[in-house]
C-alpha cells in the first residue's frame, strides 16, 4: 500500500473579524503538490517565499495515513505528527524549508475524529485463554478473527488486582463478542461503549458458557480507538 498526500502552501495574515477580534486568515495560496508516500521517508519541494515570511503547509491525506514533519526526517522520534484521511493538519514553515513524510501501516482508518490502531492477541494451541492485553486508555471497536478459529465466542475477563474476573453487564449477563463458526476470517464490529471499562484484560474462547480450547495457535487482531 502507498499513501497519497496533497500539500498546500499558504501565506497567513492577521485580519479583524466580524466579532472585532484579530484572527488568522489565508492571505494567499502558493499552489500545491501531490506526493506518493511509502515506507521510506520522502521530502516535499521547498516552501516558497511567503509574503512577510509567515507560511503554513496544509497536509491533506488522500489515501492511507502518514507521519509528517517540518524538521527533515519523518521517522525521527518526537518530531512528527500523524495525518489521516478526513483530518487535515497544518504545520508552520519557513521559506526554503522541506517537509518529510513516511507512511504508517499501523493506522487503518478514522472513526469520528480519531484513527484506528491494531493489537495482536495470541491464543496458544490447546488454550482457551489469551495472553494479557493492556489498551488503557483506548477502547475496543472491533476484532478480526482468523480463518481456522475453533468455533467459539469471545468472553472478557478484566484485571482485578493480581487476577482476572469475568465481565458482566448491569443485567448480570456475561459480556460476549459473538463469533461462532467461521468459514473464513471475519471482522466483528463492537459498540465502543460496550467495553469502556477495559484496561488490562484477557479474552476467553467460550461456547454456551464452557471453555473451548483452540485446536491450534491463533492470533486475533483487536481494533482500538484512542
């Protein structure tokens, strides 16, 4: 997969708004460019000579998701920002400055105003209990179950001190993610509010309340939203 980015160069100016306040507004557009962004950092053209030396680069992701930086290398820690479709970002730039971009495969797509992330969850062969998961403060919005999954649903056990306790709703019903029998890999959407209480937890492979050991090692993918 290759991400695609449109970069717009804009000069800013201070103007008096209708409310009598001084606000920033676009004074002039200096054009745009479109970049194909892969796993190797790529640089933009140099920023133009803005009127008054004050400029912005507006980053609009057309496909995929990218990290962007105005300081040279989008792979450098602590200097980059995440940009994904539907949420343009702006970076203050100086004339002659480059921006750099690199694709991130960790982000799937936006929901609302936040991107999605993925966490792999493993079940050992012959096991019905997953490894421990810690997603705090994110929330679960889906799960991808692989082909070969031994027929079962997913129950949740939340951290309780040093141990883990089955999770029930306010009506006393154990909380389940319905998976059942699969003919192929399946992604199951989860209502975000259903598991807001999760921080540290484990998943259990169950059917009609009984543990179901997975015949072979299985890896599920939790879809989370920060």
